C-alpha cells in the first residue's frame, strides 16, 4: 500500500469549537509526517448536499493522498463509515456513507475498492459515538498515510452499493432551462448547475426568471453572459466562474441579496427577445396592493 504525505480535510465542524484541531491532532500523533490541508470547515451544519458539492469543486486541485470529508448528521447511527480507493490506490476518500463522497469520487476516476471502517485496531477507544471524525475517520486516514492496507481497516464492500450522491441537473421544459442555485459564496455570487455550453444556442443576453412558481411576485431580468465581473457593466450578469459554471453575479456586490437567492432556489433561463439587439432590460413583477 502507498504511503501518503497529504490529508485534504473538509467538514461542517466550523472553527469555533475544538473539533477540527482535535482531528488534526489525532492525525499528527499517528502519522507525524503528514501535511493536513484545510479545504473548508464552514459547510452549513448537516448539509450533506452542500458538502458534496464543495468537495467536488475541490477534488481537481487536491494533491495525491487521502481526502477526509465529514458532514455526518447520522453519526453514531446506522450509516456506515467508509474508505474508497481511487486511481489504482493513488488516493483514498474517507467519510460517511451518506452521499457526501460519490460525486468527488467520480471526478477522481471512480472507485476501485471500498471498505467499511469497522476494525477497532485502527480506531480510538471512544467514550461515546458522536465524534467519528476523531475516533474513526482521523485514525483511518493516518494509518493509511503510514502504509496500512485499505483492507486492514475493515470489511470490503461493493462500491456500487454505496449511497449515491445527489447531483442537481438542469432540465429543459417548454423552451426554457430550469436550473437551480448550487452554491452562494461569501461575495454573494450564485453558482448555477448550468455551464455556458447549455445556453450557447440562445446567445447573450439571456432572460432569467426567479420565482416562476408565483407569477404575481416574479423577478425577471435580461442579463449578459460574460467572462468576468467588470464586463457585467452594472446590474446582474451571468459570469463563467472559476469552475466553468455560470453564476449570477453583481460587480462588487451581492447577487444573492439583490435577487433574494439561496442554495436550491430555482432559476429559469430562456432566450431573451433582445439578444443581439444590444438592449438589456430589467423588471420586477409584483402583485398589486
């Protein structure tokens, strides 16, 4: 088994409590040579979907080694603790079997082998069942970095039987594209589950509709598709973001605040009648009072 030098760590633990520090301390105690890279620890608590999307965004950039991901609302319950090998053993993903890992594993080339982390010889004695990050996941990551074989950590399982991730996909209906916000970053940029190739046929600008299920209180905008924030030219724009997806953005402002958007909110995209005419308009429809 390969020895690894890096553990890339994502969680919803936050940094107010000691949880992240304790997990890193356990890894350092067992495998002192390892460099732990903090990807993010401010995933919304219990939000497996947000954690899985964040992990998928990170995976193309993490170094060879172990990826430790913990967003685990079912900790101590029936969900399994797992480790998944990828790339012929060049990397291993560790975390709960709750849909957090599969999207990132797929981006890393798919699973080679998977085990349930049920061998107590590679775990810490635990006074309770609610801190698997400290007692199960961190020791497993550290022992793998020391060259322990994956199959020594527990019983082998069929990777195809792991709980799948939930990947939101856009769908076209009636000449419109129904998308959703997958992520709002700290600047208020709203990433959509849509790439530029999905809307190329409609040109620029595009029409977006927010609140389509409530015609009396919709936001309708004509927005340009651009490559950077400055090119928006004022108002709202669809920017091709650093991950190659389209994001609703405001130059030096918050699209989330402007449009009252959050993760999972639907955004309808359609061809704009003004496309190619050099005209962009914005209007808010609201019920009469």
